[in-house]
């Protein structure tokens, strides 16, 4: 039950992060920065372009991981509600 409450709290915090305007702006700015840096690489800078491409792909993955934490918290919360309803 303690782990369930921890998962619920982590889910709430993750949702707060995703909803945070500063976080959203930072993710957009970071992606734009990577795209701009990628666009100005020279033809012989293949490794740099690949590094920037990977970095751009990690941004949505980071957000996806936060969404997984949110979903896990929601699932735990719903499970607790069902258990309480079955007891009552």
C-alpha cells in the first residue's frame, strides 16, 4: 500500500511537470535549438548531425517516460478506489 501511494504521488508530480508551462517552453526551446544547430552543421560534420538527431529524438522519449509515470499513478489510484468500493 505504501508503494501504491508512492506511485500515485509520483504520477501526480509527473503530471504537474508535464502541465508546467516552463517545462513545456523548455522542451520546445531545446528541440528548436537542436534543430537550428543541426541545420548549420557542415557537410563533413556527420557525427555532429547524428548526435543532434539523437538528442532531438530523446526529447519526446523523456516526455513519454513522464507520461508512463502518470499512467502508473492513475492505474494505482483506480485500483485503490475499486478495492475500497469492494470493501464497503
